[in-house]
DNA sequence: ATCTACTTTCAGTATTCACTGAAACCTTAG
DNA sequence: CTAAGGTTTCAGTGAATACTGAAAGTAGAT
C-alpha cells in the first residue's frame, strides 16, 4: 500500500473513531455516529458486511443502526443492478445534513418540552396565591420561549443554503 | 391543604418529573434536570436536604448534581445569615438560561467536533489520489460549517435579550 | 416448490452510566 | 484542643442501554 493510502486510512479511521465518541456527547449512539462517519467518507455505496468488517460489530447492530440512519434521512438505500443485497450511501451536503439534524432534534428535544410546558402552564392558570402566580408566570415564560425556538428551528430548517449563508453573514458581519 | 395548593403541588411535580425525563433526551442527566426544574419553580433558595426529600435521592447524588448546576452557571449558591449550610437558587430569566445552555452545548458539542475536523482535514491535505482529495474536501466542508456554527453560537449567546427578539421577529416575519 | 442469498428480529449478555451510603474531610463554636 | 454541623468523595451496586449471534423471515432464481 502506498504511503498516501496509509495516511488516508489513518485519517479516516481517526475521523470514524472520534465522530463516534462525539456521538455519545450528542446523545446519539456511538455506533450510529461511527457508521455515519464511515458512510460520509465513502467514495461509493457500501454494504452491511463492509460496515460490519470495518467497525468490527455484529450484523444485528450494523443493521439496526443503518436503518435508524435511513429513518433519520441521513442515509439512503441504494440497489445496484445485478446485486441482490442493499447498499447504503450517506447524504454528503453539509447544509442538508444540518437541516436534517435540526429537524430531528426539534422533534426529539423541543416538541416534547413544549407539550410539557403547555400542560403545566394550563394547569396553573388563574391561581390566586403568590406561589401559584409565580409558578404560572414561570411556565408561561418558558413556554413562550421554547415555542419561539421551535419556530426559529422550522424557519432555519427550511431555508435554502444560499439564503442561510446571507443571513449568517449579516449576523456575523 | 387548600384545593389550589394541591393543584399547584401537582403541577409542579409534573413539571419536575417531565423536565427530568426531557433531560435524558437532551443528553443531560435526569436528576440534574429534575433539580433544575425544582429550583426554577422554588420561591426561595432551598438546601440539599430539601432536594433530597423532594426527589427522594441520596445526599451524594443531590450534592453532585447541585454542584454541576452551579458549574454550568444555572444555579447560584446562597448563604443565609445565621445559617451554616448552603442554599441554592436557580437563574429564572429564560434568556439567561438559554445563553448559558448555548454556551455549555457549544463547549461540549461544537468545540470538540471542530478539533477533530481540523486534525482530519490537516492530516489529509495535499493528497493526490481521488479518494484522498474527496476525503479532504469533505473534512474541509464539515470544518467550515461547524466553525461557522460556532461563531453563530458565540454571537447569539452574547446578544442582549431585546436585540435577539428583534432579530428573531425579522426572521419569522 | 425449493434453494439461496440476503434481511430482520429478539432473547440473552455485556457495557456503560448513574446512584447510594458511609467514611473522610472541612470549618466554625465552644 | 474537641465536638458538632455540614460538605465532599468514592467504592460498590443497580439501572438503563447497546450489542451479539442465532433463528426466523423474505424474495428472486431455478
């Protein structure tokens, strides 16, 4: 193997390992993040067995996490003609990756919070005691803010890349 | 206990429980989120023993998570005169809470990612093979995007509430 | 209809992460 | 100094989560 090919393999392994470690920090399961890293840096679609071999994981594990990535929309299933098995290919456009992750995190983090806050705010409406009023007010403020974050996430998530860049340039300028 | 006081207790318990459950989703430990919820809805500073009693957790657990909340900056230590023990009080301003969480998440999620990407991008600079170039390009794009997200987080985190509201109004308008 | 090449599921196991409770450690008061 | 009141640490335990491997399921090919 050439020197460069070795360096490349090393760099890629490092990326896969570290991206996986990062996944934990992000509340995403390590294997899923590793598979994602592997696919993002693959030149062409790869199959379940390649994933198993590369990451030294079981078929079940590879399967589950590949399907989860497909559910998120970060990975597509590809069928090659003349091949019976499925191959997988990751979305590589960073802006698309970002909007997908934004959408998922909104679903998982913001929306449940909003539901909780709504109920707590509603359940304490019109209380007479100082404590009751303070609680209601706190719930209302949180609800308003989170609702607002939810709208921002929607808006940003549906922007075209170019527009987002413009907006951000203004923000940072 | 009056009817209203009961309703309040119920609503507050629900908030604490649900906020805790949410914490898991957010990659924050459940107890820490529960303590935070408890403190956010407390009328006055409370002590370790109150937290232990309210959440039915051990001293060690209460202690560790209270200190972690203090480290984050979401909770302050308060000393009452004539009292030897420490009391705790949460920041209640939602915008401040938001900026603190933004700062912490940037530190925990964005900065390590950036470091990884830098190294991988650097380590694959100037490769000749198509694979090497594709890898380098992918790393560069990710690095650029994440670096950018980092700056946005800084900027938003240091905004005054009023300014952020204005900006957001424009964004959502 | 049967074989073959895969995909999917899931009970059991391993790993990781959080919690307990008790001991060690401060700090102020007497 | 010693005692009392309070805080901090941490080894051991428990709960949650992820992973394995093998069996069951599916679908195209013969």
